[in-house]
């Protein structure tokens, strides 16, 4: 196969065009511009708990495969929560940190984790070689574990073949079509609302009406429409949201938002809200191809229903108008379910060095998987839509 496998302490050490060619149509959070912005603004690296150990596979000097691999000294900012595993290891006298993750820092969005040039005849072998090299790295460094977070469903089989247990999680995603995105796209927001049971539909219309009666207006800004001033305010919204919750932690800084506007300008998507002529709330998303991905939200004035309008309804309306097929608004939030976001499984794969801890975690994952699948099944059977 003649592959040259190398580790790098920054994505920025790799050629941007070659990296993005591997990403292709995958998640915008995997793009060189996003990951390098995290590095250059100090959101990852020294003192952050995230230390890049990017794995690249080269053939004849060209990058043909890569993993966004990071050493971790804690479990913050991952959104596949393993605090209980760390506690179990500690109680058993084992050291859980450092560990490693293949993930996008601070981003609970599914996406391809094994980046490979699909034009290579041995693309499947390259994928396997990358995962095996990452496991070998974890072994040699005597790390407790290696975690592949928010992998795509089509990547699961490879991890299973390598004997890694697959953990299932639950998120709420919106699909542009009557059956999880299968069928004709919605014609407009009213067409979408027509799918709801009458009580749910009336509730959404009431929330939007009350907000309009309060004098709140919203608009969507994309690409060049998003100014540095908008991004500066977005950081204030993000920080305000973090400070409102005792468990909140600020992972990003103002420089990150400023630089990301330059690095991914055409991908940046914002919904902003105004009241009495003054902008007071916003949601920051990224848009690529057929997908919209929500990440950060905040408001400086507490106005009822603003969150639903800015983070959900206005974005869904925009997706319908622009033929976007899927909207992933991030982790958590059962309130999304009543507003048409369907329970959707997410997947992660886990290698654990210590055999005893590995068995205990595999047992936990099997039980948790059963519970998640039952929950998804029950929620889909009793969905807010008329036809279930």
C-alpha cells in the first residue's frame, strides 16, 4: 500500500487545499479553515486540554488520508460524556487521563472522522490503516483510551470489524420531507406546519404570533451579509449563554469568531433578532451543501419565545426556502422534539487499553444502546406529526 503515516501538532502544518479535498462535501466543521482557526486563536493547544496530534497518510508526497486526532487531559468539550468512565477508572486505581479523541473540538455534530481520498483504489485499506495507526499510537503512549466521536453511520462497520464497541447517543434533527427527509420537500413553512397535530401546530403559530406582537423581528444573514460587528456581538451572545448556566464553560474567544468570519465566510449563517430597532439576540450556524448546522446562541434581553424563533423556526423556514435537506441544531434540547425535530441516533466508537475497564465500558454501552433505541422508537411512534 506504500503509505507514509505521520503525526503533526497542528492542522495548520498540512496543506489546506489537500486537507479540504479529503473533506469534500463533508461537515464544514472538518474544514481546514475551522480547525486552524481553533489553533490560531488559542482555543486548542497549550492550556486548553486539547492537544492536536493530527494523523496524516501520504502517498508520493500527497495527503490521501487524515484523522483529526487530539490528546486530551480532561473530558471537556467533547459532548460524548465519559465522566462516569473516568470516575470508574479512578476508583479502580487506574489513570484515565491523558486519553485521545478523534473529533472536532467543542462540536457535537456528526461527520466523517476518517478522511480519505475516495479516488484511491485502496481507499478502504487507507481508512483501516489510519484507525489502526491511531490505536497503535494510543497503545505506545500508554493512553487509557481512544474515542472516535460522532462518526457517520457508514463508518460504524469498520470500527465493529476492529472490535470497538459502538455507543449510541440521541440528538434531534430536522428533515426536509414528510418521512425523515424521504419524499417531496416542503413548499413553505405553512406546508411544514400542516404536518403537525393541531395542538402542536397551534402552539407554534401562537409562539411566533406573540413574538411578532412584542415587536420582535428576525432576519437571516449569510456569507458577506455577516459583518465583523455581527460576529463581535455573536461572541457576546455566546459568552452570555455560558455565564447563565453553572455548568457552562467558555471554550471559544472573541478572536475565534472574528477570524472564522474570514476563514469560512461563505459558510457562516446567522439568524439575528431585533427589538425596538436594536439587535438583542442571535444564532450562529454553518451552512454547507444540503445541511445547516447550528452551534451557538444567545440573547441580551429575555423575551419570551425568542429562543425558539431564532434557533429553530426561522432557520427551518430558511432551509425550506433554500432546499436545504437537514438541519442539525446541536446537542440536547427535548423542546426541539415538540417543534418537529426528530430523535436521531448518533454514534461513537471506543478503544480502551485496560481489559477490565474495556469489558465494563462495553457492558455499559450495550445497556445504554438498548435504552436509547427504545426511547427513539417510542418518540417516533408518538411524534408531534399527524401521521406519526
